[in-house]
């Protein structure tokens, strides 16, 4: 089962999708700057069109081998994490495959990604379940996330439109930037609801890099900067993150609020 086929499961259910095209979106000034609109039927807007399996060209390199954010069922990654609060521990990420997005009344399907963090310093097991989709404009978006501590759900978060999670391919040229403004609703374990409207700035700052990690040396790596902005459009202190993404592998390093380094991986084709 290919990543493109899985993502296409959502195509028939998406009620609103703007953007599209064969290259990464142009950034500030496009439709992503309009205020997001929630849908009463529970469906979630997307800032682009879902990847379509009919776009596959057998004469070209398979997308799974070049994607900067593979979403193939069964793929897994192990990271070493250094956190200023939680200390050092490991995180394992596994793609579980296509699933219906909860609370969308059957309107939407996305690829479910599971993350397990064994936080040895506190003795806690922290898990995240994230519903993600790749779009034809090269963005990867997150529709919903559920967080668990020691098996108990502590929060569920949804975004409208779906919030950018990463990029799936390098832009043709630099500089490249994209600004994402979303409505965010979090439901805590006790039923309490919290609403916010965060804005994020994404920039691909370098491409064609070579980076060595515990999992090996990677080439053609891109460096991505993600900043959370305040109401004045300024970067919030301590809310900067930098990602290094490798073709066919995904995230190999992250710096910012904490450090993550890839230790091992198994990406399915």
C-alpha cells in the first residue's frame, strides 16, 4: 500500500480544499492568510488538495523514495531526545496507516501516526496519535492529535484549517516561506475546552546539505525553520524550531525547544 494511495482515501470526503498545484505553495499573500472557517458537520478544511494516486508516473522515481516526510504504513523511526525538562529519553514513531479522523462523522480519513516517548526521568510513557495527510502542494498537514500519559488520554487537539506539520519535498528555489494561521481547539481529559488562533511561519533556509547522525550520513538534506508568531507578527521567544529532512527518510534532526536525533529507521516502500 503506497503513501499516495493511503492519502487518497481522504480525497472523496474532503468538503473544502483550496490551493493545489505541482509545487510548494507561494507563501504569504495566498489563500492561507484568510481566516479559517470551521464546518458544522465536523469536517476539517485543508490548505490544498490531497495527493491523488492517479498522479503516479511509472517512468519516474517513486514518490516514497524521495519524500521528505514518508507516510507509508509500517514505517518507523527511533530518536534520541534531549529535553531541558524531561531529560534524555527515546521516542519511537510508527505509521499505523489510514484511519477515520474522530469526530468528523465519517467525512474524513487520514494517515494515523503513533509516537511513544519513554520518559525515563519521570517514569512516564507519553504517547501521541496524529492524523496526517500529504497535499499536492508539497505540504504535510495534521488534522487532529490525541495525547496520552501512561495510557490515559489527557487532551485532543484539532485545527481548522489543518495545521502544517512538515514539507514533503524541497522547493525548486530559495528563499521559500509559508505562513499558516489556524483555529485551534483543545479538549482536556476533564472535558475543559481551550481555544486559540496561532500563526506559524515556515521557511526552507537551506537545501542540498549533508548531515551526519547516529543513524548514518544523509545527503540532499533540507533545513526548515518553523517559528510561532505573536499578534504583532514577531517570533515568540523560545518557540523556534529547526528541522533537517532527508529524502526517503524524513526528519533526521530537530533543534529548538528540545533536540531530537535519528538513531534508526525502517521506511516501507
